[in-house]
C-alpha cells in the first residue's frame, strides 16, 4: 500500500504508519517512524488504511471513524456487516455513498477477500448483461496470501527437495505454516476449517462476499479453494450459469471492454493468463473463455490476478482515491457508537 501511494495520484500530505508497541520506533524508508496505536494518537486523519487483522480492525476501525477518518479495512471483520459497504472499485463504487448514510459504524469501507475481488471484476459485466444464476469456482491460491512465513516455507522446502533429489535421498519437508508440505504439492485447503464446518473460511468468504458485492443473494455459489506452490498470483477456474442466454462471443466483447480487465484468450497459441504474467500488475487477467457444456447457459473462464496488489493493496488505494474524488472524506466526523 505504501508503494502504491507513492505511485498513484492520491494527494497524500502526510503519511503516518501505525503498528503494535512491538514495532513502535522502527524506521520505514521514505515514510518515517512507526507509531504505537494509541487512543491519543488517532485524531486528525482524513483516511485510515487498515491491514492488521480482524481483531485490530474490530477495536480500532470504529475509533478512527468516530475521530473523523474514512477507514478502508482489509480484514474480514466488517465485510458482511450490513451497515458497511463491501466495494471493488470497478464493480460497485456507488456503494461508497453509504458511508454518508449510516450511523455507527459509518465511515468504514470493507475491502473484499483477494479471491473474491479478482473474480467479481470478471463476473460483473456478465452479471449486468445476463444475470448469474450459479457459480462453481476452484481457486489455486499463492502462498503469499498466507504471509511472509509461507513464502519462506515454500522457498525452503523447494530448495531442500531439489538438493535431496540431486543427492539421491528422501527430502525432509517438515511443514510449519501449512499442515502438509507445500513445495511441489497442491493442498485442498486454503484458509482454515472453523469448528463444525466442512468448508474453509476462505470458501465461505468467496460465497458470501460475491453475493454482497453483486447485490444478488440468489446466486448459488460452490467453491473449492486450494493452495499451490506459487509465490504470487491467485488463479481461478470459474464456471457460471447465466439467467439469460449469452453467447461466448457476446461475453468476450463484454470482458474486452470492462474496466480493470485484460482479456488474453488465444489458447491454441499458448496465450492465456498465468500467475507469472499477473505478478506485479494491478489489473485482472481473464482468458480460456468457452461454453460450459455441463451447465445450461453455461460459460467457463480462467481468472488470474496479483493477490497482493489488486487482491488487496491496489483496491484499497483505489477506494481511497474514489473517496477523495467523491468528496466523502469526513463522512464519519462526529458519529459516535
């Protein structure tokens, strides 16, 4: 987010990094000294970008909002709260206007889950044109979505595996972040299984957030989220059934003209979206568009995006830009719980 704030046109007069007491006092190059998150330090801000987990967001996002800031939160805490807009910049920016209409927790905007984010950018133009009745989604999610420790685990396991293969011995790939080795493997478990659940929380997020963003609770969504040995870039196989007939050619035209999307669709020549192609880019790549013969009015497509950029940081900064452009700053001023 800090890098994007430097790259993009949002006019930031002052940028203050907050963290826990443990990180207070550290210097961030080009930003300044990290401050401890304390009650007396949170006043006077126009915008607060949160990426510190649900617990921190639950406690501190309303406090920043009550102090007059518009909060853009990357955690899952507020996404399904009916009082809080869940917004993807290219899909439903009009929902930002809700921050002026709501009492507490007015002033908070939720950033969707990374897998949901990239998928709805591709689905929105189809949903507007023909409606979506059913979605079947399989995700192939990069380890960076779990955090730095997972990236280091994949790198370490891959090196250990290759060294063991070269020496003709069995590799020792003791997992720490994941419950099974991730190097040269695919884990049918992205996220965690809450008690009594047969779906992971990542799968539930994708189901519930998609319906909220597209403003259609009747869409039936099935999801399987897997973790793959890729550093950056989530990939998704999406199969959908439209409510109204829509040809592949019509869908291709819709996707080619949609904001935030790049259509790469010449599989016979090896041209289709890949995680490596998406890494470091802010947009969503879509391809492998075809008729799904297993569904009435069915379409299939392949969707890829950088989960750290468009899946999280880029959309957060884009929402900040929209809040500024639409003069929504200060929407929470004076609102109390």
